[in-house]
C-alpha cells in the first residue's frame, strides 16, 4: 500500500494495550487500544494475541485512512476503552475488526504475514507489563518475532515507556507506583538501571496494592487493641458502608467484597493521612522513602547522582499528586540528589514506546520532536491534543 510505517509502538499494561503506527517522519499514522497484557495469567501466546488484535485494528485504521499523506490524515481506531488519537485524527470507533491470528495480523487485507501492509523495514518497539526480568523480555521478544510484525523487535519493561515519554533524550530515572512499584533508569549510551520489581521476594515495598494491605493490617490491630489507635479503623470499613474492621475482614474473607476491590482503600489511606492520622502518615512517609531509595540507587548506578538528571514519577499513586507524598519525595530527593529534576509524567506511555523505537532506528531529533508534538496535551485534556 506504500505506507511508510517505520515503528510499531506498543505499550501494554495489565489492564489495557495501546498501539501506534509511526511514520518515517514521526507522524502518527494510526492508533488503537486493546485489552490487558497478562502472560502470567493466560500464557504468552494468548497474551500476544491481545497485542495482535490491537495491532490489527491499527493496521485496518491505516488502510481506512488512506495511509501516510492521504487526504484522510491520521486515523484513530479506538479499542474497547477508546484510545486517544493524535491531533487531527478522526475517531473511528470499531470501524475495523482486525483479529489476532496465530501468526501476523489476520482480518486485514494484505496483512496475513504482518509485513504486507507495514513494509519490510518496520521496527517493533514493545514496552510490556510482566516483562520484569531480562529473561522474560527475551522470551516475549521471541514470541513477537514469530508473529512477523516487523524486521526487528525490541521488548522492554513498560516502565521504560514512562521514562522515555517524559524526557527529550534517553537519560534519567523513572519511578512508577501503580498497583506495584518499579524503577528504571537509562542513559544515551545504552546503559540501564533496573530492579526485578516482582514483589516482596525482590525486596519491594509499596504500590497501591501493598499500601492497601498495610492499611488493613494497621487498621485491624488498631481496632482490636494490638496496635496503635488509628482513624483507619473507621475510615476503611466506612468506605464500603461497614461499621467496623471486623465486618470488613469478614466481608473480604467470605467474598462479600471481592479482594480485587482492596485497591479502593489506597485513596482512603491518603485522605486519612492528610487529615492528620499518625499511622496513615507513617505509611505515606515510608512510601516516599522507598521511592527516593529506588531513584537514588538508579541514579548512582548510572553515574547521575551528582548531575542534573530528570527523575520522573508515574503510575496512579504518584500521578494523583498527593501533596503529602510528592512533597516529601521532593524534599528527601533534594537531600540525596540535590541536582535531580523531579516531575510527574503526563505524557502517555505509548509515546515513550514510539520514541524508543525511533531511537533504535536512528531517527533524527526533528523526527522525534515532531512525534512528541502530536501528543502534547492542553491543560485538563483527557488525551493527546
């Protein structure tokens, strides 16, 4: 079809997948959104099928939009959650139904082998949740290579997408605190710093799920007398309309309240801390210390501890900008890394995956700048401008 796709950018988290097709000049040609990427739950091949479905939608949107330079401009084919598109993109929700096949992307004319539409020199840049170890990245890269979507494939942990989205050059550190917690760093010469970040067995503490567990533990002990009094003993059950921690414990244990709803208690913890509760405040303080410990170690490994390097904060917990947490992080980091430049990332991670792809293909600064400009957000906007 003569479409000059240079990079297939994929950002896949546990709950959603975003795909963007990037032209050689940095133009966003098409985007799509799909379901979550969970190889530990469904297996590698089934998880990659989810990526294939989203890619199929993007390729179909590319065809519908007439390709690069076509009069239709960029085309945004939104998936189940309505992925935001680039500037000037027409929202075509559900206009195409590319379906994941065992190989390539089926259901899209000319794309059965993966390269028929996109071209012979496409690089696939995939930033994936659950790619926590280099061995897992290698396994997932092999699975993507087998699909034939591009002539080259690079898989990274999805935290790298957040870092690269927030910096003009591949240099700095990012700490992400969502359901879990992770930290990565990188430099232009290709060096990286990272942690296994697979839970307590790898020394991790924090994340939304971990905070909820800690809040429940302290609240239970506050109510039964084993621990220090805390307003958490009233606030946590009150969130679910219950009058005691005993009632909440019973409801969680017996399934009246699904365990997956525990994450709802994290904002309650922060609200209780902001109201002055000592126990809740101590948990917020500990999270700030953990974030700074990870960032400082990563900066030191990369030789950036004494330099003016960006330290980016991402994930739902840090992006919520709780003043008590984020202000404490800034204060602690100022003592450990005085020249660090701290800010919360607002750019979408799929931009980071795309920039990592352009880095790999050797795109010049103007191409990267053009790509970033398409994802600039107006204040308060829900998606790319």
